[in-house]
């Protein structure tokens, strides 16, 4: 499977359109954090597209340093914090909100751990088999991987809204496929597919159907 700067830019542009359209369909203020998700992914993919160009053209080490670590902030700090927060804000079922809040605690711990790790050891990026490998010791710890799954995927799975739930299932499947198939470049590959899956959020705002899929009251 081949990824490239062009692929990142195409996904970024498509999500920019989806994100703007989604925001325009937002009626309730509590849904606004969810509506922003495609736009955040659009920005993240733009950063990776620029990183592709920087590495491919052998740009300065400073350019690669900043782009690599900005991408690392998206992966390890923004998403573990933002995903539980956004889904929690949209949710109305009390028990589900408690479960999602628990994942937010895990996300907070992971974000702090990642922030300290980035300060002590900045990310170094390189292209391996048509994907970008973000070299950092944090990504090699199994507990970190488990907490990341808990913070970024589980909140969507416990949402009582059909399309948020569906997005959660897809990004979770993508998580495991990327982890077991593209281990070295897992962060890049999974985030690429998660970004595409975030387009499902648009349908959440189109249909606005609340349909519990897990028997929790």
C-alpha cells in the first residue's frame, strides 16, 4: 500500500470541505466539538503532507523536526484529550457519559506522558516502505498502545448515536489492521484511515438519529 504527500493533501482537502459543511449543520452547541473533528484531521493530514515533501526533498533538519513533532502533538496529545471530550459533550445518556469520562482520564494521563516524552526525546521521522515512521520510544510500550486505544476509539463505541458508533467501530478496526500489518509505520497509517473515517461524522449531523446500540441505560 502506497501513501504519499499527494494522498495526505487530497484527504486534507476533502476533510476541509466535509468539516466546513458539518459545522454549518450544527444546531446544538454541545455538538460543536464533534463537528470540529474532520477539520482537526484535515489540519493533521496537511502537516503530514508537508512532512512528506520535507523528507522527500531533503529539506532542513529544522523543518523536519517541527513538522514531525507537530504531528506527534496531534497523535499523542490532542486526540487522547479531544476525542473523549467531544463525544462526552454530545452524549446524553448518563451511564455512557460516565464511561466516556473514564476514557478521558486515561487520555489525560497519556497526553501528559506523551508531552514529557516529546520534550525529553523529540520525534524523528523517516520514510519506510511508502509510509512515514515516527521514531519515538513512547510508541513501543504496550500499555501506551492500550491507553491510546481506550482514549481515542472507545468513546465513539460507547456513543448512543448511530454514526458516531459506526465511526468508532471503523477506526478501531483500522487501529488493529494498522498495528498488526504496518507496525513500524502504525501511527501514520492508522491516522490516515481514521481521518477518512471521520467523514462519517457528517452523517451524524445530517440524520441526527439517536439510536442506542449497546444496552446501557
